[in-house]
């Protein structure tokens, strides 16, 4: 029965199924060879017919075209790109995939570096961790392996794509492994290669870590940073702003002066020991690529322009490291440079007579020249306050006051003759932070004279700013009436980017606030050659009268409150001095009298009459204590005391308890 049914079964003709799509193909022997090989066998040279494309080749080409379409879209999904790539690999293997497909998948199988940075920062705020970094790293590793399996060598741009993602996530260990692989392949490293590795190192320092493990992390990252800088020096790689930016961020964690000095020499050509002379390493070298220079060792490296942001970074670094003398030296040399020795040969003659031949012609050098601004004096006074140096604090506050007067006088004069669009912004302005640094030094050292001086300068600054505020408000009204100025919207006239509030005490160095925003945001500009002259490239900001008026109002409000605070500080210190010296008088000890220039015992009545004690009933602490029920009941049951037997008529109760007898002799000498 079964055999009879099989004989009756008739197969349809092949032409009947021509319209049906074939899902399962049976390849011939030639198609099978083409499937396992990279390319199909070439046709005979004498044959006029084109080579026949097998079904498998057609399917592979279709998959390649589909993947190209996905990669060519504006923002494809990384997971869709990776799924299409895996499907293509299952059909033909890694050796048959074109090189541009591998490179396109390498760039599109993970989000961009900016997107990864934003997502990880958002999760960090929510106290969560970004966990897809290992997934993307595995994809990068597979694509690079497939590219090398196919007989191709990854280019430097391919590794830059991987380093960009690692830098965005702070994956510094994988970034250093990629840098080692680039060295093994013999690829020529560019400054961008080192910049991406340093970015990964510096960003890892800003991420949270257990406090017991942080010292180990800082040591490891600092070691990697030193290794990169040494390799750059050996290979003759020139610095660019991004490299200097990230290197300073890392070196600030350990305040490594050797690394910082090396970066300043290599990037800006400035020797911190002698800022007004060229480093000794550059003596005898030619400037620029001259025909006589056969190697990098004989050529003077291209120096970056010493900008205001770099100047602030150097001052802050030296201040944090405690090198106050070098910070002062760099400030004086950069802001008040001496004339060039080539234009003043008399300096050369004097040096030759005393110290032998010192010809600067062997090392052409232009000393740095910077115009300080408000932030410059903030940094200087903050670190001087930390060093507790009253003389330097008073001196540089006077320098800032003089600079503000000169700039304000020049600006007011130019407003009378020039249009608004040609006026520069005010460069130096006295703020609360500057005065607070000096007042804190005086308060810590109990220097009453310096506190009085700060109070006097504060009142003069308030008076001058009030006059300026009235003038610029009238000037704004006149410009509007004359049609020279059109008020912008409220958002444009708001205070944007005023000077930063610099704390007085030690601050966290996780992220520095003195770097130029453009130094790490434009990688294309970083590779451009820079000028060999060490000059400031900062252009003056335009004058905006609305912003200037808002800044004056803000400074006035802060200074008025600061004036009351300094008055309280001065009154408290004077009261404590009266208290300490009064105890010496009541104990029968001598005190120093300035009018007779010697120590004499003083009577109680003479002391009470000349010191000007306030009655106890006028002190706020006494009224607060006297009004309490417990104090009233105790006072009713206690015997009366003669106020003439005590020097504490006007002394606050808390001040009396907190006074120190150990410092009474010092205070008496100052009085």
C-alpha cells in the first residue's frame, strides 16, 4: 500500500515555484568554496560573461548593506548596531567583513563620550553606579580583535574612539592598557592620545571612593601621570592646553613640585626658580624647526602662551604647596617684567663684572607678562592668609586698591569720549573676599591696628563704590536717551560669571576652579601649533553697563555687612585687651605706657578713667543674664559688691570666661 502511494506521488515542475521565495538554499560546490573563502574565484580572462554571484554572496551583501544603512543613520541605537554586527558575523565570519564596517561599529556600538558622561553624572547624583561600562568595553575588545583577525591593523583614530569612552567614564586602567597596546603596535602617538589618558586619570579622582582606599588611588594615578609625562619628554611630544590642564589636576592631589616644575618648563618654558630667565635645558637650542636642528634635542620646543588661567593655576599650586616665596616671585615677575636684556646692554655689563659672562643671546627668551585681575588678588591674599603673614597681606591689599583706582579712573575717563561698544570691562574690583583675608589675619594675630586699618579701607571702598554706582546709573540713563545703548532682556542683564567666591581655608582639590574652560573643550584646536612667544592671549572682556551696575550693587551689599562684622571684631579684640590689662592693674602689676616709653604701675582710678569702660548695665550680655529668673533669685540672696574693686565693669560674662591669662603679657607689650 505504501509503495503504491509513493509511485502515484507526482512532483511539480520547477517553473511552478519560480515566484516562491527560497529561505533555505543549497549551494553548489563553487558557491560553497566562495562561502568559506574571503573572495570568490575570479572568472577566466577570456570569458566575456561577468562572474556569477552566488546566493550566499547575495545574502552577505544584503546583510552588509543593511548594516551600512544602520551605521549611516544620524543616531542609531548602539544595541541595534551591535545586534546587526553579530548577525553579519554569524553569516560570514570576521574575515569577510569590510574594514569600514568594523570601524563604523567600533564608533557606534556605544554611546558618545558626552552622553556617557552625562548619564554617569546623573546616576552619581542619585547615588547609583553606571554599570554598562564593562559591556561597552567588551564590545570594543571584540571589534578590535575581529579587525586584527581579518589581517588589518587598527588605526590611531580607532584607539582614540575607545579612549574617548574610557575617559568619559574614568576607566583609567583600561585606558592605560590601550596606551600600552598602541606602543606594541608601533603607532605614532599624538598629543590627543596622551590627553585622553590623562583625562581618564583626572576624572577618576573626582568620582567617589572609600576614604581608606583614596590614598592608594591617588598614588596609582600619580604614578601613571608621571609615566606619561616622562614618555612625552622622551618622545619629544609637545604640550597642548588639554594635557597641561589634566596634568595640573592630577598633580594637585599630591602637590608634586618636581612634576609641576617639569610641566611648567616643558609647556610654558618657565623655570620657577628663575622665572625671568630661560631654563638651562633650553640654552644652546634653536627656536623653531631650523635647518641646522637635526633632532628634537637640538630644537627649542614650541611653548604654549602663558594665559591668565595658567597664571592663576600656577599661583594656586604654589600657594597650596606652601611655597609662598615662589608664588610672590612668579607674581612680581609676571606682572612687573623687567626690560629685555637685549635692549638694555648695561644690565649685561654689570652682571659680567660681578658674576662672569652671562650672555642671554644663547637662549632667546621673552619673560611672561600678565595683567592681574580680581581673581589674581583673591588667590594671592587667600594663600597669604593661610601663611599668617600680616606684612604681605597688607601690601598686596594696597596693590589691589591702587589697581582698582587706576582702572576705575581710566574707565570713567573713557566713558566720556568713546562709544559703549569700545569700552573694556573693569579688570580689578575690591570685594569682600580681599578685605576678609586681611581682616582674618589681623583677627588671628590679635592685631588691633591692622583691624582699624582694614575697617578704614572698607569704609573708603564703600564710599567710592556708592559714588561709582550713582555715576553709572546716570550714565546708563544718558546713553539710553542719546540712543547709544539699548537695554537687553532681563536674562541678558543678569549677573553672569561674576568673580568666584574663593574660600579662605583649605579647599578640596578634586576639581580645580582656575582652568580655562576652552582648554579642555575643543580637541581640534589643541592640535594646532601655538606661538613660541610666552604672551598672554586673553582678550579684554567688553564693558556691559547693566552687569557692571549689578556687580556694584552686590559688592556694596556685601561690604556693608562686612563693615559691621569688622566693627564687631575690632570691639571684641579691644575689649579683651582691656580685660587682660585690667587684671594686671588690679593685681598691682605694671603695664607699658606708650607716652612715657616704659612700664609703670597704674592706679585703679586712673585706669578706669582713661580706659573708658562702659557701665555694666549697657552691655548686652549683662542685660540678658540679669533678665533671667535664675540670675534674679541668686542676686537677691547674694551680698552686694563694690564695683570699684573689679575691673570688669563693662566686660561681657562670656568674654571674661574665655579670656586667656597666657597671652596677657603679649597684649600688654602691644599696648
